[in-house]
């Protein structure tokens, strides 16, 4: 996966989170409060995003992860700037559900595997 495609995939994830807000909010509301809910929500959100990526681009998550090992990709400023945008899109979903990201157990960014 080339750097330009990594950028496109990250932008696609941000757009998918925004365009499918109601679906993700429903998922969050159903799962939040259960044991290990943040980890379960994280896994579900990531799985849905990866399914959408595969449907559109036929790129497996493993190929994306392998690409992220490339130092050139990780040094790309545009790509690095997209990490907080993805986390912010997820935080916005929690906020839209009335869940404050600053609540205990809601350490955003690291819990979502992005």
C-alpha cells in the first residue's frame, strides 16, 4: 500500500465515521456500560471500518498494517496529521451519545487501534 493510498484510506475512515454517524451512535449506545465496553466498541468500530475499506478498495487490514511499518509513511506529515482527526471523529460520536470522552476509561486515541 503506497503512501498516497494510506492517506486516501485514512480520509475514507474519517468520512465513513461522519457519514454513518447514526449507525455508530446506535452501536455505542447499545454497548456502552457493558464490561470492557470501550474495548468492545473499539473492536466493533474498527471491524466495520475495515469492512468498508475492503468493500471499496479490496485492501485487507493486514496490508494496511504492513504499510504502516514503512518509515516513509510514518514520517509523512499529512498521514501523521490524520491520526488525531480519526480520534476526533470517534470522540465526536461519543459526545453525540452524551458520553464525555474525559470519563474514566475513555482515554481516546490509543484505545481505538488507529
